[in-house]
C-alpha cells in the first residue's frame, strides 16, 4: 500500500526529461520515497554515471539505506560504513521471514516508520540502531528485489556482504553488492585493512548524506577519502545539529576545491521543488535532501594522499 504522503507530482523532472516515469520506479511506487527525492537522485546519476559503468564506492554513515546510492550512482558495489554492525544471523532471520519482516514489530508501527522514512528520505537513527537488519530487508523489498535471488554471507573480515540483481530504471538487471563495515568513517586510523586496501586501489565515488554530525570532523577524513576517489564526492553540508550549513559548505570548498569542482546545476534546478509544506522546518528542508556534487578535475587520476 502506498504511503499517504505520495501523490503524482510531475510528468517530467529537471535534467531527466520525459522518457523516465519516476512514479513507476519501485521505491516510489511502493511508498518508500517521494518522487522528487527519486528524481533528484536520478538527476545525479545522469551526470555522474550516464553510461551505467560498474562503479564501486564508499557510503559513509550509511545506515540501512540501499535506495539512494543505487539511484544516485547505479553502482555495482557499495561499501557501507556505519558504527552500527549489521549482524548476519539477524539479517538471515529476517530474510527467512521476508513476507512478515516489518520494521517495528507491528503492522501499525511498520506503516508509520515507512511513511516517516518516505517523508524524510532517511531512517531515523533510533530506528536504525534497533532494527537495522529489518530495515535492510525492507529496503530490498521496496526496491522490488526478488527474495530468491538475494545472496549473503560473511567475508574473511567477518563483515556481511549482500548481493542481489537489480535493474536501474530503464536498464537490464545486473548484480549489486553491499558490504557493511562497522567502523567510524571519521577515523581513518581505525579503518579495517579491507577498507584501507580498497582506498589504496581507488574508488569511483564517495557518498554521505543525513550523516548526523560527521561533517564536524571533516578535516580528519574527507581529504583521505577524496584522494582515493576517481569520479565524484557527493556530500551533504548539513549536520543533524542544524547550524550554519554555509560554513560547512565552505569547509568542503577548502578540503575539495583543488582536486574537485562543485557542480551546482542539479541543486539550482531542484531547490524550489523541495520548498513546500511537506518539510516541517527549515532544518528538515535541507537535511532531508541537500547534497553537493563535487566532480574530480582532469582525467580522474588518483591523487596522492
């Protein structure tokens, strides 16, 4: 059942055109996100990965979110880093309960939480901490993933890997892999060897949105990750503390400005579309959706850290 917040919004969206019906994308049709959020993600994909190359990237403070990185980058592999460990046995339990798995323990609380996630475009921290594994299964269901084609298990570092086929809107299905690493993204010295190796090899993108207060510690980790990133840094300048997001944006200019350039065309096109009464405060107006796209300069060579 579609959440009550959802309604048909537009026939076409900026930087996407009329060839793609955003309302038919599974997470929108299933009541998981509103059309403008999906369109905003798709518009980024059209600039960052227009040819649907098999990107690999890191998602900092990821929570249980599968939907926005898939729509934003069309990646083949995502390394999802978050303080909360995703427990394989709990995930397996909820996979077995696929039809009955609901984030909250009752149909009423589940419906409320999905509607909340739809309006906010993120799962609240307290919900993720308590129901992480259920929420990931819920994300898979809302994406239209075939339960029988999901594969999962622990890698040699005892981190859970989840693989499944998924078709980007308008494309054929291909395999996707999410690896969940329980670490603080703001502390590179504590990264596991697997993440250090991956960054040494280079990744195509780094993604960070609705990441609580991580950006307050940007000096400790953003340049480290940026030096390993070939194509795009996509980061929200807004923390959960509110405050002066312009100052945070200026911090990103200082940290990224030499090797990356800010591409503002998407935010210029979508800003007005997020200004309406579905946002309950100026803070939520920004925290819910705003990210900045920083494009690697030149020929995408990895810079030395």
